C-alpha cells in the first residue's frame, strides 16, 4: 500500500515536502511489524461528505482538499471499524493521535485511500494547498526563485510573477457653504 520511507521528512521532527506529524502518526500506529516500513490494509482514508462544521453536503474535490482537512478521516481496521476515526486536521495540525467516535452513515463516506497515498507521495503537502498561498512549517524552502518565476520544490509546479496595481479611492469630508 505505502512505503513509509517514501513520505518521511529528511530531518527528524521537521516537516518539509511531507508532514512530520503525519509520518510519525502512521509510523507509530500502523507500521506493519512483519513488513517493515510498509502499511498494508491497516487503515482506510475517507472523505466525509457531511460537513462537520455545519452539516452541509461537501463533495470530494481532489483539487480543493484545503476546504476541509477535518473532513479527511483515517479509519483504522480492527477498532470497531465504522465508528472510530482519526482526522487529518488534528494529526497534522496539532500532532495528536486522537480517536473520535462519531456516528455517520456509510453513504456519507468516499474512500480516497489509493488516491490520497499516491498523490501525497507525488506532491507532498501541496495536496492541501493547490493555490500555494498557505503558510506551512518548512515553507522557507518550498520555492526556488528564478527571475520572474518560481518552482515549487514539493509538487514541481511553476508560477509566474505578476504585479497588480491597486488604486484606492479615498473619501474626504469637506464642509462647504
Ligand atoms: Zn507545490
């Protein structure tokens, strides 16, 4: 399923293209003892279409994962599967492995396990920030700048610099007779 060495940050405790918190979480809880660094059939990753914020329907959109990292659930097998989950937001943001128990309906889940692992391995944390405008830990080394372009060192995307001029209108009150 996935080789943990492929998503391991280079420096211990520091996120780069890959999240240290996510690596640590997977390594600690799911590493297959017999298979070394591989995770195989021990968990599934699902997108919850029922918004945990306001209950609205949220379709899975691979280019827009940043809309709801807490809609991304990690379901461990063997732990009353179907009622317990970890959420990616808590794992990556807070570095905690907190197990939640919330009832949901099976039809509110979209299995994204294969998509998630292959895309995360390829693009790293950019899958949560396709617009490249979020601040992440380890962001300082995210881009290589060449003249008016930059290249994302994580997902390989190129961006061109554009200068936008903004003209502001000021209103001043004057009393006249
Ligand atoms: Zn990128």
